C-alpha cells in the first residue's frame, strides 16, 4: 500500500474496499483455550485461501489470525439473555470478509458451507484438505446417532435411531440403531387373574430373550467375558428372582390341587376300607355295632399317616418354592445358551420345565408319605403319573380360576399386555396343552432356526368387552420381488363386525415373522342403539401404513392379485366450517361431495358419477390420499375404504318392470 | 428388508447440537408406531439413551435408560396438587418389572374405584392398622385357604352371610368321612 493510499484510508468498513475470503478452520490444537471453556469472544483460527500458504511449516496453524464470528439475527448476542452457541468445527469451510479491507488482518466469519457425504471424515492431513470435525473431546462412533458429518439435504445425512426393535433395526441397515433397547418388549398389566401368572412368566421369558440378544449381539454366551458376562449374569439373576416370585402362587395352587385330588382318592379308599372291614366283621360276629367299631378302627389306624401327609403339605410347597430358584436359573441359562436359535415356543418350553420341577417336587415330597396309606389308594397309584396326566387339568384350573368370578367372560375383553413402542398387544398366553406337551417332552425341538416362511400379516382385534370381530389387511406399496416382496397396509377389510363392543376395540397388525412394523389401525363402532349394527365394528381405518410386511404369493405376482378400488370415504373427524360445495378428491382422481351439518362438520361423503366400467385401481399409499378443497373448512380427516374391484357385469340392455 | 417408497422427506428438519443431543422433526422413517413428528434424542458418554418423541400416530414416548425423576411443588406456598397423572379415556398402568417394588406413601392414601378394587399377591397380603380396621360389605366370601374361619367359596354366588361362622376349609381329616356307614 502506498503512502498516498494509506493516508487516504477512512478506516471504516466498506469505505476502504470490501474483501471477501474463504478459508478452513484450523485443527483442534490451534484453537487453544478458545474451545476449552476459557475463550474470549467467539473466534477461531482460520487458514484463508489466497492469503495464507498451504504449508504449516511456512505458517503454522497457531500463528493464523483469529477470525471473529458474525452471529445471525435470530441467534442473539447474549443481550437480554438471548444467545446460542456457535457451531463451527475444525475443518469447516468458512467464508467471510476482512473488517480492515485490504489489510486483511481482522477476518470475520460470516457463514460456512455444509459438508456432504462425499467428504470423508478423516484426520487432519494438511491445510485445505477436508478433515473431520470430531475432536479428541467430541467423538461419535455411531453407536446411537449416525456419525456422518454431512448436513446436506439427504436422508442419509443424519441417520437417526429407529423406533423399532434392535432386531429389525439391524435388518434395515448396518447404520440403523434402535432408539431404545426396550422397544418391542412386553409389559403385562396388573391382573387378578391367576392366568396372568402363566402370562407373566411367558412374557418375562420372551423379554429375557430380547435382553440377552441385546447383550450378546447374537454372539455365543460361552465366549462372553468382562462386562458382557457381568450383564448376562445380572440379567439371569434378576429374572430368576422375578420368576421365582411369580412361581410361588403357581406352586401353591398346584400343591393345593394335588392334595385335593389325593385326599379325594384317600377319602374314597377310607370308605371302601370301612365297608370292607365292617362287612367282614359283621359276617363273623353278626353284630352291627361291633362291625361298625371295627370299620372305624380300621380307618383310625390310618389317621397317623394321613395327618403326616396333611402336616407335610406346607413343607412340600415351601421346599418346591425354595428349590425353584436353582431350577429357574438352570432353565434360563439353557435359553441364554441357545438364544440365537430361539423360537416363539421358548416360553412354553420354559413353563414345561417349571411344571416338571413342580410335579417332581410334589411327587418327591408326597410319594414316601403315600406309602403309609397305600392300602386305601387305588392299585398302582403313582402321584407323578397322576400329576403329569392331570397337569393340563391343574393348569386349566389355575388358568381358569378367574372364570369363576365372572362366568363366560371373554378372555380378550380386556387388555392385559402392552408392547413398548407398539401399544396394547393381543395376549399371547400359552395353552395348558402346549405347556403339557413341553413338560412331557412332546413339544418337539424348540431351539431351531427361526421361521423363514413369512406369511402376510393378520389383523387381531381385542379389548372393549366385545368379541368375534375379524378383519384382513389390504397390502400395497409393494417393493421387492418374489417371496421377498414386502408391502404396507393400505387398508383393512372388516370380514366380521363382531358384537358387544362398548368402545372401539384395539387393533394389532402382525406377521408370523415379526418383520413388518409400523402399521397402526383404529376401529370405528356403531353407538346407535337403534341401529342393526349397534356395538359392531363398522370400519377399521389405517393411521400408519407401516412397511416390510410379507405379502402373499399372489401379491408378489401382481397380475394374479385382485385389484382394489376405493369403495367409499369415511369420516374420521368431521372438522368445522366446511361448505356443502366443497369438493373431496382421492389420489386416483375420483371426486366426492360432502354433506355438512351444524358448524360445517362433515357428516358423510358421497362419490360423484360412479362409472363402474372404469373404476380406478389403487396401488399405493398416494392413491388413497383424500384431500378436501375448502377455503374455510378445517380439521376434517377422511379415510378411504377399499374393496376388491367388482367384475364388470356389462351394460344394462333392458329394464324389466316386474311390479307394474 | 425393504422400506416403503414415497416417504415425505420435504417436512424433515433437524437440529443437532453434538453427538450427545439431537432434535429431529418430521422424520418419515417408519417406526413401530409410525413416523416421527418430533424427537429429542440424548446419548450420554456412558451410552445411556434418552428419547422424548411424538409419533405420527399421536403417541408420545418417553424412554430413559437410567432413572427418571419427577419432583414437583418444592416451593409451593400452600398444600395443593403438585403432580397430576390422568388417563382421560383409558387405563393408567403402573408396573415395576422384574424385581422392582411399587411404593406409594402419603399422609393418607385413597383408593377410590367406581367398580372393584382387587388385591392379588403371589406371596402374602398384610393389612396393619395402628388404630382400627373397618370392613363394610354386603357380602364377604373366600375361595380357598389352608386356614380360615369362613366357608369355602364354591362357584358362582358362593357366599357367607354376615354373622355365620362355618366350618373351616382346610386340609385336615374333616375331608375324610370317618365312620361313614355302608
């Protein structure tokens, strides 16, 4: 700069030239205390292109000038306690201007250019080469939130955790993580039903399997060491105690019922003994009194062993309960060992194992005592055999105990299970016969490969005191080919409206492989007592279509799948302020009129000009989007109801009047 | 695994403060209960996760790997309502999984049920009052027990009227018909 130019400088920004620049934020080491909580102002060391050499020996990073940071108008300066932290990272490409124009000594950062997925997050290798914004104190290994440093408009730029189970997240992609490890686990609600003991144990085992999979990541437990081994044993210990507590009532019920059956047999035996002795003595003495006394004496002779059995009952129960803990732990360790290959029958197998332990305990405790009363018990009586034969009955009694309280109560009337992240669940309670089969070793091999034949999802309807409702899902938006084709649930077709639903029942949409997720449906029932469909399901509409549901073979081959059409549009929420002239349109171009009531609420929707020769087919979720063209109406939610496209019957050639 | 096509990415916005905390809104990726309207995601240095989220189907999730503390009323000037938990239409479930206990403590505890109150225990039930226990009921009955002083409950409508003290139902020799005639 010449002396003349220097003398002519005004030293006001913009009057002595305005110089833009672009540069790169220097590495962490060069930022000193500025990024460690002891900084002054908001400033960063920046290497500016065209002003600073691309050689750190010529100009070390530490010698770069500090660049002030210009703050946006919505960020706040700190005045009035309004402010935000700066989000500039080492390696960021920033641009700005010099406050001192051509002197270029006071740079200001005005903005920064976003990073893209094309830029690798590598360590600093030299000036003006892209490198990571992660530092020694800001790390992200991608264990939860995606570690990409891209901020571009791209679905992969910031990969967020998914609200699905860890299993499904790992199937979605390598980068997908579950938002919470508990998602997919089941909670059994408080219940007075003894059935819930079986239900709680079964669910606890299922949840245990999920927890073990989360801990091991699918690895063999034999190879687990350190903290993983500690977590595994912690999980086993915790659930052992939990199931041990749950089993107390079960043991008590079974011991009681076993005693009830034994005492009934003993009672019958005593009667026979009395009759036999009395008859013999009567024949010998012809004295009814002596014969009666002899009969009673024969019964009294068994009083001691019967008393011993009675006294022993609580001890037998306590001994079984005391020994359950080790048995439960052993069973759980067995499950943990084969958790990679677990199938849905694992809960039954566990309960079968518990049954064996309880039956063994009862027969082991009662067996010796029964020797004392063997003469009044049926020939060849075997307590173990009887219990094993009767276990279904015992379980049936245990599981059906609540039925005594309310005869004929529908077991699906209430919600007993809740899935974390999914909501109320259709209760999956093992049947007594399944448990019996497992207890007797007839349940087949439970630890095998998971099901690979995945069927289309089922619609499960439960709760609200109603029953018999059934429906089938209508799948669409398919992706993939052949047997790997998957789809979303576009709609639900009610095949049986059921009855006695006091409120809309819960709907669960699940497939046998649990591979589909996210389909959420809600039911609509008729509250009109005068209506023939009172307390029946009139509609089920989809609020989230979900994805990845297996489709049927016919759906995987679209030409063999019957096409669907929009049958009608149902009003989910009537909204307000709509006008009779407002027009409703669906995603396939059909138009509808609305009938409005008080306050402009939409009461019903009717299709305009239904031409049955050209009903447009529905293929994906966009086809069933319903929009309302209204200038003042708001808040209405309308949903499409689908049905298979009817076969065209041909034109009407002649109308015959059969009345006149 | 195949994700559904035609997701609405136009509405997605996010704000990431660090690997520890992110706000995500309008994320169309599908979860078990639909897409995400908004989500707050925390991740601690020890790998603990925290999520506060609203799903596209209107569900709010609050998940936390460690403890959640909800304390209110520290400086309330007079006794009032500090915390309200209300289900407007459906059940309110409180469960402690595995070995957790549920402890409710207060100067007075009211259980007010329009219908029934049921107490079920795998172990024992203890009712202890330093002053008095009042049982007011039209009908009392019991199902079964080793010991007791009321008649066995057998089937629907099994009951004992007030003032009746019937034979014990317990597994003793009374179950055996000693001296039954031919």
